[in-house]
C-alpha cells in the first residue's frame, strides 16, 4: 500500500502534470500505462481503494474509496486507451530515452505492453473476445516483455534481496511441486524448487522482474481463442517461453511437450491444461493469484495449519487506513475471504 501510493501514484501525478503542461505525449502515454498497471494490481488485491481523491496531500487527508466495478475498472481501460492514442501522436518537444528504464524510449514496445495490459483487463471482466483481440496486438517475443532488469551488485532484484537476508523464511510450495512432479516437469521443477537463499538459480540479483510478459500473453490467446490451431500454437509458445525464462533449452522443452498429457494434439486442449501450464509459467508472478480466482485452476486447499476451510481471496487494508482515513471501510475480520467485484467464479 505504501509503495503504491507514496512511490507510484503520487510520483505519477507529477509526471502526468508535467507531461500534460509540456505537451510531451509519449511521456504522458508511458505514465498512463504505468498508472493503469499499478491501479489494476492494487484493486486486484484490495478491491475498492482511494483513487480519484488520492494523492492530494493536505487538501484531502481522507480520500474516498472508489468502487472497483464502476470507477476503478473503467479508469484502467481509459488510461490504457488514452496511452495508445498518445503513442500514435508526435512525442512533443521531449521524448523518453535512456531515462526509460523499461524500454529505453522504444514506444513501439510500450504499445505492445499497453495492448497486453488491456488483454489482462478484459479477462477480469470475462470478455474473451476483446481479451483475444488485445493479446494478438501485444508481444511477439520474450525480448519485448515489460519489465526491469536489475543490475545486481548491490542494486538487487527484490526476490534475491529477500532471500539473501531472510534465508529460510519461505520455501517452494509442495502443492505446486506435486502438480509439476505429476506432469514429469522435472527440469523446471529443479530450477524452481531450490533453497530460497542468495544462491537460488532463478531468483538472482540481476533478475528481470516482468510486469507483463510474452508467455502470459500467449496463454491469454490460448485461453480465449476459439481457433484450434491458434489456441494450440499459443499454448506451446507459452510453455516454451517459460522454459526459456528458466534458461532451459529446446531439448528439455521438446521432451516435456512430447508427453500426451502435456500436448494432447490439435483441438484436444482442455482449460485445465491451459491454466495449469500458465500457473507454472507465471511462477512468482502476482497474476497467478488473479488467474486462480478467475478459473479455480489449479485446485487449491487451505494450509492444514489454518482454521479456515476456504482460501484467501484478497488482502486486508493496512492499519494506517483504519486509524487515519475516516472514509476507510469498517474493520472486518473476514475480509480476506471475501471477493473483489470481478471475482465471480
């Protein structure tokens, strides 16, 4: 909550205002794309949140909570479509360049990212036709992923930093391990199921942290397409990109998809196969949580050491909201198990 509001939304207000005042269309498009990403991620886990009145400083210390369905989701759609329109215009007197740590000023890649985020947005609303249309206008390779590659050597990727100073605090989940072992997914499992410390082979100090990726977009196509060939191709593309993400090669990939349980052939894919493979491919990606809420795939049960018979579906609001924002919702001990508006499965 603090990261999103203090370091993202407030900063983007400044960028938006300066870009608008200066007529810097491409900067404004980048800011709107980032704002849409941040807003989607925030409302996905908290539901209703302050947005239209947020970040105004002392002029409004008690911002209202906007409704996810009627305010926040339409705002995400508008931000991304505005960004695409801005990207199609001249950049103005100042254009993004080396200061753009995601794409280095490559506006064509920002367009691909905006289309990918729109595809993700339409999935939330169960609008498969528009999700497919947007996904097909998005990334064509892993090189176009929207993400930041950390330099390491002290400026470390967050998973590495966590594992390096809090070794043993978390571990690879045995439920996911069981799913992968049951599919003979031995090569990817060997890379993922490691001791969570500074020597993890994937969660490295210079890892690229993707906000949205080619592999995710391919699985969106596989989920939403009604064309058997298009669906099958995208499904295999998503799996292959996942192997490449883990620095695994074509030999390992070919051996894996040679199994009938993984590739049953053209026209024979099930939604369970598609979403299970996406779940594996999005290891450590927040989108996997949203996908599970949308589809209930894979089947997940609460941990045995909890008193609940249901799985968490959202997050609590932070304590400071309850203490200092008079518009915050009433405390609710059952909030973790309630659904956000789009979670209707």
